[in-house]
C-alpha cells in the first residue's frame, strides 16, 4: 500500500481485503414510504397491501426495536473482530420534502450500501430512483465531511429531478420468461450503489428497477479507464441490487444465486463457483422489501471470515465445506427491513491495493 493510500481514511477496492473500518446503518425512525409505482416493481407481492395502508407512517415500533438489537449484536461482533465501526445520525424520516412536481417522506438510514459507493479513495453519493430516498445521505453527511477532510475524494452523481418522466406508470412485470421491463426510463441517470459489486479493476453491474443504462454510463465515465464495468443480465423478473445474486467472496471464488444465475458469465471461467443453498427463512417471517434469497447477502471480513445469519444452518454448513470461517450473528429481525449484512454496511477501508483478478 502506498503512503497516500495508507494515510487516506477511505480505501477499498473489493469485497474481501481485510476490513478495517465500516459504516453500519441504523433503523431508528424507519418509515414506510409513500405509495409509488417505483415501489410496486420491487416489493414482494404479499407486502403491497401493507405499504398502501401504512404509507408515510413509521414501521411497527416492536420491529424497529428488534432490528436495533440485531444491529447492536452485529456491531459488537465486528468490533470484537478488530473492525472500527461508524454509524450515521438519525434524522426525522416523517418530515416531508420534495422538488417541483412531487413530495415525499423518508425511509431510513439502514442500508448505506444502497446509496454510497466506495471505489478506491472515492466515496460516491448515488442518484437514487426512489423519491423517498432523495435526502437519505443526510444521515451520513457528518461522516462524509470527516472523510473528505481526512483526504478522501467525495463525489456525487447528478442530482435527479425524479419527475414523472422517469417512471413507467403503465409498468407490469414480465412473465413467462419475457424480457425484463424496468419501471424506470432513461430520462436521467439513476443508480443504487448496491447494483454494483467490486472486484478490483473489474466492477460488475446490472440494470434494474432503480439502475438504468444512463446511470451505469455516468459511473463508467466518472471512475475512468482504470476500471472496467461489466453489465450482466440475470433470470430475475424484478431485479434490484446485485448482492443477493452474484457475490465474489475472494480471488477465484464466486457465490451465485442458482435460480437467477442459470449461466455463469464467461469471465469467471476457472473460478470456483458456489451455489447458495436454498433459503430456510420461515414462511411466517415478515420480509417487507426483499426475497428470502437475502441469505446470500453476507459480508467478508477477509478472504476467510464471513458473517452469516445465525439460524441459517445450510449456509453456515456450506461456507464451512467451502473452506471459509463463518461468524454467526442474529439478523432475522433486521432482514425484515430489506437487507442483510452486506446491505447494512459500507466498507470504508480495507487493507489492500487495486489489482486485476482476470
């Protein structure tokens, strides 16, 4: 590592170099966003009614409290493993905001992986497609300022207008293997950071219901020719975030969702490909904004240590069989809010340098 990299508080190039500093989200004040077509395209079918009835209201207090307990356990585990943990600041998610043509309330500050993308020493604010997440980075602003004053780059994608022209109000889900139809257009660049996953000089991306080709191209030009962005398509009728579909775990080791990745991209020829075991999430467990395949949403602390949900015995057994060292953490209650360990974190600093693995 160069002297400049050593001094900079932000430095992360992949998903597996030894983790030194991480931001972990919070569920304080988590609020159901106003009903909108952009949500319909991504929510589980059995949650549409809940979101309609509770739009603009806090999530149930007991579920917020349970999610907070899971997060505190996770933070304790990370600190015990030698990782410095930072947290965003709570803001009033019920306070209305907006721009010409629309108003909204907020969502939460639970998933830093969705809205911030670290590429080397650059921490990038993403132009998100959900109106309820327009100001979500405000919870992270004190940290962003601190990192910038410490020498990091701090960038932001073009602030989207989120006009009606961005959305396909006639959207319906593709069926019978038809082509993916996104709920967002190419009106302006939008993307969530979680639709990108880093592997040194190679970054893997997908077009989704929050990330359009315009947004991917903006990021490609912003990070420059030092990096290569590869856009993949998967067998997923409602894609949103790549980190429960395709997850590089270490050099030469790839975890895939066997239902969505029916053909492994040729780029990974020669890699060990691990097929995630079928989720065992109980059917009665509430998942507001994600599928049960959130069991794939693990975080690597280095090339061997991996944080896994404590009750996910098939995944724990698989990681052991594959030669990894699982670290167990209760996280089912946090899963209800739409993410798991990878979503709930932003790895600000990993001990390593920019490399090519292909």
